[in-house]
């Protein structure tokens, strides 16, 4: 969600709350000794949302406007135990989510959602200095219920699709659709090889219990090289099985194989940002593809250190975008707060252009703007038209190391042939404010 988040401490707070990045710690130390550490994990997020228009994504959604609230609190324990050979680590957290009001603008929730369930429950072992050729903690093996992210979330950023009662009964996951309350995959086995630099690889078995994601069981692997020029990587994700009960005959996922090549870095130039990824996908109904290129520049010598980015992305007509999500900024990979969450497109059958501007008026305050232009790839029968344009203005105010406030206002204008907005092609003024608390 945030660029250059190492510049200010408040950015780590927001990343901790709104993404599943494993390198950001969100915990209060309860006990610490030479043998290990025990943490209390407390993470809470609440949001207040209003959309002047509704969208035809749920069979129960009607024309009009929506005002609603979403929130969750995650609480539990995490820690590690130092061994003669390596270190054991783990976590156990519960999560309580709630939705009030009308439910979201797409109708995925109806405002009646209340649910408490186990969120994180995993154990692992990391090697420390046991295998120096692989780097510090060059072997990391973990099992259990945990979030998993690949790259910058282009195809996988946790199991973060959170439908509620607005969808058919079997798809309810407790709501918290926008804030992505639940992100952990149900069962995982993950082997990570290599340190923070040079060659490294991840081998993963992943099982979702999310009916909206067809309870997908997947095998995944990554190989990448990390140096001062950036990260060059390749990913492979194969859907080995899905729950037949939830199969969608018009878009089968079972057996889908996706291979990608990616790069992200600055090519050795401190103020430059470059990124791109190409994915090709084998599916029963035919091959699909998706790709993007992005470049940006930070004017670090200017007041407020403004940053400007441009990105072009294209997703073929039946590309399965799998488990994509935000890991870095607004707009990656939910492109546009209205379009990416309610109106569509949802990273399929579209090409999108984005221009983003961001600045730091104060050490603990980020001000940003993003502009999007969406064009539908295939307008034929059976495909929704999601042409449109959107501009979003947002702020990120890190009041202290535990509390952040994130206001946002957006204006979304559907294209003349857009058929997802209920009630016509009027511009939609959308607003939200979120409050994040972590310890």
C-alpha cells in the first residue's frame, strides 16, 4: 500500500495492518530471554465507507447507494525458541470480524456479518547459521495456517477474498470484504531456501478453505535472484484440485497452470523504480496471459520528496487472477478503490493504465493521488463491460507507532457501455476512512 515505507515508521504500521508481509512485525513483547521470545499480537482495523452507486456483482444487490462499516481485531500469541541447531517459531491468533450498515457497494456483504475463527496457527523451523552456504536462515520450513505472498501480489497475496451473507450461503466467510480481514490459507507446507541476497527459492503446498476460491489446492514454486539491481524471479502455480461443489462451469479453475517471469527494483539508480511481470496460463478452455510494466521516479531532492509512477497492465479475456492482492500501495493489485473492489474489472478481460503521485508533506503524513483508465478486452456475449475511469485521493497519517488514520475519496465514472453500475452511467463519489491500531 505504501511506497518507500522505510522512510517513516508509521508506514510499517499500515503495512502491518493492511497486508500479509512477513517482514513487518506487529507484536508486543511479553517475555524475552536468551532461549527465546513470546509476543502478544494485537491488530485492529475499522473502516467507514459510503458509495453513491451500487454494482451488479451480487444477486441480491439493488440500485441506490450504500453506507457501511467494516472492522476486525486479531489477537493471540507468537514467538520463537532458540535451539542448538536453528530456531523454532510459531503463532496462534484468533480473528473477530464485523460488518454493519447496508453492506458493501457490490453486495458481497449485507451488514449482518459477525464471525470469530482461528486465523493463524503455524509452526516452523529456521536454520540460523547451520548452512552458511545458503545464508543466515537459509533453510526455513513451516506448516499450518498462514498467509503466503508471492512477489508483489500480482497472483498471490494471501487468501484474502472475504465474502459475506450477500452471496450464496456457502460462500460466506464472515465479511470484511474491503479490509480483507482474513488472509491465511487453511493448510500450508512451505520450504524456503536461501537468504536475503543472491539465489533463493520457495517450494509450497497450499490448501484454501475459501469456497469463493473453490477451495483450491495448489503447488507453487519460485526461484529468484536478489542483488543491488533488483529482484529477478520466476513463479509457477498449479491448481491441483478444487471442490466440485463450488466449481463454476463457465470458468473452471481445476488444473490451471500459471508460469510468470518478473522483475522489481531500481537497476542501481536510487530514485528509480522499475517493475514488470508476464504470466502465461494453461486452462481447459484455452491459454490465457497477463502482464504489466511499471516505472517511477522519486524526486528525493525536492520538498516533500514527490514520487510519480506509470503502469500499464493487460489481462486476457478469461485470465484467472487467482489470489491477487495489495502488498505495496493502493492500486496494487486492487486497481482503483471503486473499480478494483466493486465495479470491476477484477484483473481479467481488461487493460488498465495508472498514473500515481505521492508526496510527504510531513514526516508522518503521506498524501497521494491515483488515476486509472480501464478498457474491456472482449465486449462479446457473456462478458461484462467494465470500461471506466477513476481518480482517488488519499492520505496516510501515522499518529504514532500504534495508530494510523487513512482517509480516501474517489470519483468513478463508468464508460458509456459499462453494464456493472446499477442505475446508469452517473459519476460515483466514493469515500472512506480507516483507523488502524497495532501493538
